[in-house]
């Protein structure tokens, strides 16, 4: 029994990891903040990066112009463009 409790204690941090999204956005857009708030309410931690050069991250991630939105979320190596529901990110 002690072995199982020890194994569970080691595994719990894996389940409790933060779900951190880096959000690159325009400083003049209001909807980006609304999406950040929505994602926080759904269990995500947000690292917000407002800059006039937010397009550069899209270029770096090879997001084609036709798919670009006012903000880009990056989580675990994936790019999320626009108002993607938390259920889809999960």
C-alpha cells in the first residue's frame, strides 16, 4: 500500500501542471483581453504580451496571413489563432 501512495504522490504534480498560454496581441484591441479572461475562467494561466510588433510572432510561427487574427496564443508548442474555445484547446 505504501508503494501505491508513494507512486500517487509522485504522479500528482503531473496532473496539477499549469496550463500556461502566452498571448501575443495588439495593444489597441479589446477582444483579446476578453478571450484571456475567458481562458483564465476555464483554468488557464495567461502570460500576456501586448506589442505593436505582434505580427512578428505570427511570421515566426509560419501562420499564413489568411489565418491571422488579432491575437495568437501559444501553448505546449501549439499556436492558437483567434477566439478558440477552451474545450478545443483542452
